[in-house]
C-alpha cells in the first residue's frame, strides 16, 4: 500500500480524498494554484505545493507540474478526483511512464470510453443496450438528413468528443437538421478540437439513470445499484438520488449485472459509472464516466461503503473489500449541488464568505471546502458544496433534506439553495414523477431568466 498520495484537484473532492487517505494511515499531498493558497484542502493535507498561476490550464491541468510535485514530495500515487485531469488518457500514460500509480482506470480504458462512438461500439459488443443511432460518425449534412428521415424525428446530434452538454443539439424536424448539425460540429471543434459528430434517436421523456460499477482490474467487478440524476439544467445535474424512484428491484438486478459483467470482461479497475437514458422500462447506454462522480456520496450512503477508500485499495494492489452479495441497499439518499450562483440567471457569484454554517444531525452530510472568511476565486467551477441526506425511505430523505437546507448558512454570496427549497414544494418532485426535461420546463415557468 502507498505511504503517500497526491491529490490532483481542489475543493470538496480534494478534502474527500484527504479524509479517506488519513483514515487509511496514508499521507496526503495537496497541489494548488496561487489563487488557492488559503483553500481548505491546502490546510488539511499533510503537505502542500503550489503548481502554478490561477487559471486551471496553468495549474490543475498542467500535467508536468503535477508529475513534478509527486517527484518533489515523494508521493507514489495520484488521485485525480473528478474534472481536471481525471479522464485525460495522456496524463495517465505520463503517470505510468514515471513509475507512479494513477488511482483510477488505465489510459486505454479512458481512451476507449472518452470517444463516444468507440464507447458505444464497445458497449454493444459487451451486451449493453444502446440508443438506436448512426454506426460511427456522420461525415456530412446530406448523410445526417438521410439518417434523420430513416430514424424518424426528433434526433439528437452529438459531438464524438463532447461532454458536459456541449456539442449536443436536438433536431425536432427535418427543417432543424442543418442548424443542429452545423452547431454541434462547431461546438465539438471549439471545445474539444474534434468536429466529428454522430446521431441518435432523441427520446422524448427519458430519465437519466446511471449505474455505479467497480472493478479490481483482474476480471472481478460489482455494481452498486443506480442513481437517478434526471433533474438537470442544460445537461448539468443538480439533484441526484439513490435508489431511483422509478426502478424496480428486478430492473436493478438485471441492468446492474449487465454493467458489472461488461466492465469485468475488459478488466476495468476502480470506480466507473455507466449512464443510461431510461424510458418505458428500457435502458439505453449514452456514455461511461471513467472516474468518481460528483454524486458518489448517495451511493455510499445507501450501501455503507467508502468508494474513495476502495479506489485507493485496488490501485495499491489489494482486493476489493466487498463482493456483489455483500451489497444490500439500506434506505434512500439524496444529494443537491450547492453552487455559488445568482438566481434566476444562474450567474457565477464568487466572493468572500462572511458566515458559514453546515447543517447537521442524523443522516446529514455536507461535503464542502467553505469556511468563514474564505474568498471563492472566480477561476473555477461554481460548485461550493454538496448536501447529502439519508433516510429510511424516500419521504424521510425528502423531509430531512428540507430540514437540512433550512439549517445551511452561506452568507456573503448568492447560492442555488433557494432553488431546492422551491423544488421540494413541487408535487412532481415529492412523488419522483419527472424526467430529464422537467427542470428546464419548470425553470421557464417559475424562474425565467431575464
């Protein structure tokens, strides 16, 4: 096992890894930009080292600087968290080439799943159900129009290298195809340096269901049920829960086994998430995230496992500490993402925290790097905290979330907390009767941008 690991990230996820390492008796190294010299992860780590200026491209995304920080501090492994370099195959290869361990999947697995077309082809071969669509990339507009007519509208055009909602455009009718096709290509080129796109049938009322998988890299893998992440704004998740309110135990067991078997066959190592659109009892693969997810705490809550600890264990050569038969769902968990954003426009709102109080009590967890007097820098993602609640069932979890939100104090800036107060008052949220389009429609009706 490692003596010391470096966390190539910041904010709450860096703290999350530091805590797991400390419980395992492993030393931690925090890297930080000049803008994060007073950040909580820097204060809590055993060691800290500055790796560059404020912009992420010059610090947290600086591969050479992260590797150098390992060599200077003697860290033997790197945990990437999520975002930044967590799904960068080139970085993983550099880590391996320098005799270090990447706490996550191999570079090859990241490359395979990072390309949407290759990922879909791989999953089809592994027996994972996929959305009907083009076989590979679509070379030109005429081909796109022909496919649209064959598949039937609406269809969605997606950048092969896309992510985070970028490079995705819906064509409701044939008249929309040219604009959607050209825009998706342009966004793919500008955001990811790749203008290749593919086309899929657009499902009208799906839920977003993701299956948490975990492998040991030696042909053994398990699934840890599903998370429902259907409440989204501009393809960004804001509210996640487990288990999914629409999924039956039979469906869970069936799709979970399909996913666990798939990652076992490719000797996948560490945590991963296979994401689906779910409609009318059918699952359709959309992508695999080869990293820890922002919403992993809800899975930890209902299964009583530490996914970060498990990541570190298997990366260090130890076997998984649980098998499929050891994993039993206990209760219900919900996570809401607290962002430093001003409603109703969701405008980023960095600034100084004048008062901070985290909610507490039974079944309440607050993952955040905030503290009184901390100044949120303007250079990074607006996520400042994750409020996670766990209850014996969904109604109790909802009631606990409502109570905990009322206890949360973040003064000095605007946050998205009022959004969740409003959502919890909605009957559809209370009953779990929503799909991936619900929140956008609700926002248009109740919180119009102006």
